[in-house]
C-alpha cells in the first residue's frame, strides 16, 4: 500500500542542513500528491499533538538557516514502549501513514520502534558529529567543520602574534572525524582523537619540540571532545616546552550557522529520496551516503554496523603537521 499522508520531524541534537531536509520532504511530498505534516519538538510533538499541515510556502526561507525550524527535543516519554505505542496511536488518529525522521542514531532507534508499532518510518542522518556508522556523511558535519576551521584560523593569528600554543577542543562526542579533518585544514601540529591511542610525549611534546628546532614558534593542537582533559593537556604542554599555552573550547558555536552548499544539497537529495521510499511502500529504512551516492539500508541492520575510522587520513594528518 502506498503512503498518502506523511509527517516529518527533527530529533536529537540540531544540525545545520536539517531545514533543507525538511523543505525537501515537504515539497517532494506535495509534488507526489501526498498530504504532509510537520511535527514540532521531535517525537515529543507526536505525543502532545504539535502537528501542523504544511504547504509549499510553509518551508519558504528556511534552506539557508541553521538550527531546525521544526524545533527538536530529547523525549524521555517517547523512549518507552508505552510512549512509542501512544505516538503510533496518535499517528493513526491523524491518518498519518508514514514518518520521516531527521536525527542521529538515537532517533533511528525511535524510528525503528515506531515502524514496529505499525507506522512506516524512514531515517535521514542529521548530526554534526558524523558518528553514525552506516553512512560516510551526516547532514551538518560539513558546516560544523567549516565553522571550526574558521574559528581556529582566527585563533591562529593571535597565537602567532604571541608565540603561543593553543589547545582547541572541537565537538564530535566519541567520534574524532571533526577533529581529524579540522586538524588537517588548520595545520595542527598534533590532533588527538578517541579512535587512536596516543603517546603524549611522542605525539604532542616531541612534535612541538622538533618543529621549534626548525623555526616554528606558534602551535595549534586540536583535541576531539571524546578525549577531554584539554586544560590538563594545555598545562602539560606549557610545562614541558616552556611555550605559553591557552585553551579554547569551541562548544556550541559549531552547531549553528548557515549550512554549506554540501549540507544543503545532501539534505535536499535525502529529503527527496526519503519521500520516494514512502511513496513506494518502503519502511524501516535509513538513508546513507557511500561516496557520492545515497543508498538506503534496513534501520536495524544499520544500527548494528561498526563505525570505521579513516586511519590513513589520520596518518596523513600527522605526516603533514611538522
Ligand atoms: P544526536 O546524535 O545529535 O544526539 P540522536 O538522535 O542520537 O542525535 P538521542 O537523544 O540519542 O539523539 O535520541 C533522540 C530521541 O530519540 C530521544 O530523546 C528519544 O525520544 C528517541 N529515542 C532514542 N533512543 C530510543 C529508543 N531506543 N527507543 C525509542 N526512542 C528512542
């Protein structure tokens, strides 16, 4: 049976590009002759009835905005069997027979459970962290990396003027992808990520000292959020090298901002693809990028996949920063 009345929601942490995905879902659904509804505040909105019918103009002027115009939430009530059943019953009451969920892997578990309760769901990966195993890319990741890079470029100028070292913590939770790529882009002397065990003396101190011997006098060390201890790392660098050192935790600035071209285009493609799947009667699927292609996978299988870290790229980052 093909789906006729669908809803879209954003869940978990917000990410730049979520709006482009929502816009694509709404406009594709309308062009396929479906009715489309927006749910505010993630799964919470299904429970409380924060559901609104969308038309073509409802998603005007959001493609360039960061955050999520639908608002998001973490819903403890939904995260229970009774909550999922209540949400599915509400969907049935409203005649909603398909839901597109934009979020991270917690949100995909929610989508899997809602599918199990009888409401077909499709997941779109949206999180700045790029920490979803089944996909090479998550919406928001490119914008977050560019924001981190721009901020560190600014830090670098003052670091250079004062012959200092700056230890910069970037986001990513347990995933080091933002740190790895940003570290390369800003020419960090060392990048620490949770996926790679490091030897502080060899991978940080010795690198700084060797570079000092060749005339370098200012340093950026990028540390992934999953490593933590940035204050301690900073103090140890200053003590071991004698270089005045500072800490910067970039924090939530990385979650905001106007999405890059890449995020807007991937989000638009995924939004379109998700509605095609619902139109074709598919459910419990999650979209993933493999290289430049978008594919769809079973949500349950996708959630069981192990994450792969790009060891080669890490090696390159350490080879180039001298
Ligand atoms: P991010 O990676 O940006 O934090 P996320 O989607 O992983 O995004 P979570 O807070 O883990 O964020 O999940 C978002 C919401 O999804 C939760 O608040 C909850 O309502 C729902 N959810 C998470 N796990 C489950 C689960 N096992 N069953 C049902 N719902 C779940």
